[in-house]
C-alpha cells in the first residue's frame, strides 16, 4: 500500500505549492504554513471523496433509487453542507476557534505527567504491523462513535441539534453532512480528544475519517441496497442506516412505550446507531435487520408540521432556537 501513500503525498505537496501556499502568503499567513500543509491534505481527501461520490455512488442512486427525487432544493442545501465539511472549511473554522484551547489543554496534561496511551502496543504484534494497528484504531473509534450517536438521541438538548440531520425527507448521498454545526463541534471534539489519548497517528486518523465519511455517504444514498444476511452484520449498509432515519421506527427519542407496544426494541432512541460496524447494535440490542425502505424524516414534521428550515442558515438558526426551547 506504500505506493498509495507516496502518490497522496506527492499530490498534497503539489497542491500545496501551486495553490494553497501562494494564497497563504498573499494573506500574510506565512507563520501557518505547516498548518496549511496539513489542511491541504484534508482538502485533497475531500476532493477524492467527492470524485468517488460522483463517479460511483451517484450512478448507483440512479440505477436503484428507493424513491424519486421531488425536492431538489433540499438536496442542494445538503450539497452545501457536504462542501463545507469535505473541503475543509469547517476544519479551518475549528482551527481558528477551538483548536488553540485543545492545544493548551493537551499541553497542560503532558506537563503534569498525563501522556498518550498507545493502545496498539497493548496487543502483541499489532504496533509492528501498520494495517493491523489501523484496524484496531478503526474499531475503537467506531465503538465510541456508536455511543456518541446514542447520546445524540438520548439527551433532549443534544437531540434538539441532531434532529436537523434526521429532518431530511429526501435522503441522498449528500445527506450525511446535514448537521447542526454545534452538533458537529461536539462530535469532532470528542473524537479529537480520543485520538490524542489513545495515540492514533495523524495519517491513521485522516484515513479513519476519510473511510468513515465516504461510507456514510453511501449509507445515506437514495439506494435500494443491502449486503445480504451475512454482510448486513459485518458492515452498515444503506438499508440498515435508512431504517435508522425511518419515521417512527429508527430514531425516536423517549418513545419506549410506543416501541414496546409495537414489539420493537425498547432502547431509548430506536435502532441502528452503528456508524461503520453493526456489531455494537447487535451487542447492545439496538439492531433491526428488517428488509424494508420506509419514508424518512422526524415524526413531528408529519404530525405537527414542525419547521426545521429550508436553507443552510435557516436550519442552523432554528437548531439554536430548539436548543433554547424557542422553536
């Protein structure tokens, strides 16, 4: 796999020297060239992801769609979310806002003797094999991501933000990044802290994020696809994740009574929270493997006509209003 790493590094260096570095110099940001080079790596990853989405997932959607597209405006808004996140604009905002705080916190911890624990060194032979180390970290991150997702549905204040993600009634490959920015800030902060604590390498972290994001784009696609009896239990499919978005089945919070009456899992928040691996849903009894493709959205959109906003800024503002109990 080394040739892939070499090719990526050459592309990153070329993109940085030809485009990013001149822009940084023109804005007087010469002191941040190292950070700019890192940001170029994220930009390149995002460009590759978008190219793969357009080349592979897009044709799959047209081949086997679950439903016809009837609201192109909502899809265009989701495309904006995708570009903001995949092209690194959100990470740039974090760099100038919360990253200095993280640097201070991690610096204080190291000064006071709280070092990084490299968990791949606790399993014999794993640290010596980069691919095995990568898989270990991937599983650990996915386990934590499962519980983050459970939290997004279990706490009213967090659901007030996360419900924006579920309000899309026209799911496509662009829908993964349809999140409130505060919701993304909370999730990303937890994962960054985790990465620092368990010693994941920078390259491994980028690869984990890239694989997770691209897989989530496939999961949200308007695509009638499942992976079969065995495959559904190994990797999250579009069918598995669509049920999580299904109205009244997959994602409701605090609906234990209704779920029990329906003979479904009493788990707070519904079903199918796994990000990459359905193992955690199986282990904690939140999995639903029914072969069905239901309408997506949030129950109060249908029954109460609740407004989640049209357009990026309207959706962000209404999320804040829900958080403070004003919407």
